[in-house]
């Protein structure tokens, strides 16, 4: 019987790219992209999915009945989420909790019933905001840098590892994802579920419908190419905060390796990101965008730090590299160039979405 791969959030940026890559490399497999199309821009994925031979199913992970309609799966990749770390701050928290926690629980039960291997895309934001703000940082010329020789659990010169603190406040986004991780542990122990948990940092690449609070990398490039306001927000408004960037195709390469291992193992939990070599501050990203676009965009400065903002997160991916041999192959500048080319080639479709 042909392999069936079900990807929730399958019309989103990560989900659609994974679906197309799996179908490209496993032509005999049935790949199903399952999505509620809530996020603006996700509808643009439908033609790409259809052209790539991926089946699309409109459904919502909050509804077990919708998942049941998707049918059995050999592999279930849980890529659905309300991805904004600021979700719930200004209003009702129900959608983020129902999607990220209850939706994940429904996916777990679907995987258990059908004996599917599960890949859960979690987030680096499971780590404590207070602990990340208390990192021993120095102000460099263009970025915050870790003080040399800093030592504490889960922290090294390479960045943040799996042993870093998850205690304390982490926003509803991170909390709902961490709670889902705990459910996965119970399903492993009780039912022998084969599952991989990847705590992903910033993922980017073409076809990401970025927003300032989730997808800043694309937004920064789009505003330089299309016009629009940008601001350095928080930590004095200097643009020194740092994140590492992972190309979505590097994530796919990792999943291929991990799924091979799940044939004989129950899985594990890993930090996944571009690492120090692919890290960038907002100020450095601005410089790259100016050189690429030939355009100088005035950057506003907002000194006040919002509740969920952090100054520094770089992924230490040593554990997943040791377990699989995987390392990111796409350099930061390659990701910048690919996103810029996509923004240029599809400007008519993208500008109304990415300039709001």
C-alpha cells in the first residue's frame, strides 16, 4: 500500500514547503495538506500544492471530526499553529490554546489510532523569557553577543541547547507548545508512540507570508523592496537583538533523516535552527537589505521592550547533529537572495499582503 503523509498546517509556509518536497521525493506517496486557511496568504499555496501533486483538504485541527475525514496516515507532521508569540496579549486566548494545545492533542490521538509516526514542530519559545533576558550579553557594534566564557545549564558559545530553562513565563504561544510536548511524552510512554519533537527557531524562505511578530525576516526584505515602515523595537531601539535563521529546505532535509530513525525508535526532542553561522541582528539584516535593494529605508526606534520580546536566541543544534549527522547547508546570504528573488518575481501577488 502506498505511503500516506498527512501534514497539518499544510497550506502554511512550513507545511506547504514540506508537503511539496515530500511529494517530489516520494512520488508514489499520497501527501495530504490539511489546513483551515485562516492566515492571509495561505490561499496562494493551493495552486502550488495542486501543481505539485499534493492533495489539499480544508479542515481544522480543533475538530477531531475534520482529522478523521483525512483518513489514516503512516506519517503525521504537526505543523499547524497560531504562531505569534504575542497572541492573546490583547484579547481572547481561546484560539491559540485550542489550536496549539487541543489541536496537537487531536493530532496525537489520530496518530495513535492509525499507528502513524509523528513529527511535532515545536518552538524555541518554550524557553523562559526571564532566563533569555538574563543572558550574559555584551553590546557589540552591530549586535548583542554572549560574554566569553559564560556558563550555565543549556548555554554554550554555540547558543541555546535543550537543557536551558523552560521555567517561568514564556507567553501563551510557548506555553501551549510546551504543554503539547508533555502530552507527547505521555503518549510515548503509554502507547509507544513514535514521535520526534523539533524546537524550531526562526524558519524562513520563499512563500513565507511574514508579519512583524512572526516572519520578520521576510517583512524586513519586503519593506525594503516594496516600501513601508519599519522600526527597531525594544532593548533601546538599536536593532541589536539577534536570532538565527533556518532555511525551510534545511528543515526538510532533517525530517527525512529523522523519519528514517523512527522506523526503529520512539524518537526524541531537539533544538533545530540555523546556528551561530546563520545568525543575524536586525541592524545587520537592515544592512544586507539595503545593499541588495539599493534602497535606504528609514528605521524608526521604539526603546520600550514589549512583554514577550527577547534580546538573543541562537540555536545550539549539537544534539540533533550528533543524533542524525544533519547540519544546515543553506547559508544566511543564500536565504536572503532566494527570498528577495521570490519577492521580486511575485510582487503583484505579494505586495498587498506583505505591506500591511
